C-alpha cells in the first residue's frame, strides 16, 4: 500500500516540477509576428506579416523606418498618427526610446509643449493611413498585388 502512495506522490511531484519549469521558462519571442490587425476608418485590415516576410521575401526595412541608434524601428503611430490632434501632440513622445529620436522631426529635443512656430511642418509628414497607402499600394502595384480603387476590399474588411 505504501509503495503505491509513494509512486503516486512521485508522479504528482514530477508533474508539478515540470509544470513549474514550463511556466518559469518564457516562450521564445517570434522574430516576425504572424499577423497584425490595423484598425482604421476604412475597415479593419488583417495584415499577414509572416506571409510578406517569408513568402514574398520582403525585408523589414522595406516597410519599417530605421535610423535610430541600434537600428531599431518605432511603432508606426509614433510619427504617423491617425490625425495630428492635441492627443498626438501631447503623447507621441512616449513612443520614443530616447531624446535622440526627437531629432528626426525636431531641430532640438523638446523639453515641454512647443509654440506653434517651433513645431515641425506636419504637411510633410503623412498620417498613418497615407503612409500605409503609399507604402502598400506602391509595392502592390509594382509586385502585381491588389491595388487601385477597386481593390480596397482586398485588404479592408467591409
């Protein structure tokens, strides 16, 4: 009888140990996320990131801007907001890793709210939708993918 309880205890203990180790070891982060959902007013876009990277051999730098120290990219919304409103003006600096990133658009790293004359010319910075349309449609047109007014719902949900 004691031998049976010992065997059950051993199995339960080993199972517990395997579970603890399994939770303690973090999973490997994917180099390329499988899919990205882009919410927008034209209808949500489910972008197959892995397909573009692995099957079409698109390099990360083809779509993502580089140039920060260490070659890291930024979230698209850091520089390309849905619209240039007060919320963007107040909060976009939280997306940047350090003040050196500010120099991509600003003459000096801002230390507080900027006067109207000190702000970058937003006419030369496309909104997120304009940036995506320029990048995506241009690449699709060159590569034979869906593009043009009749192809909107090839990417956008209705």
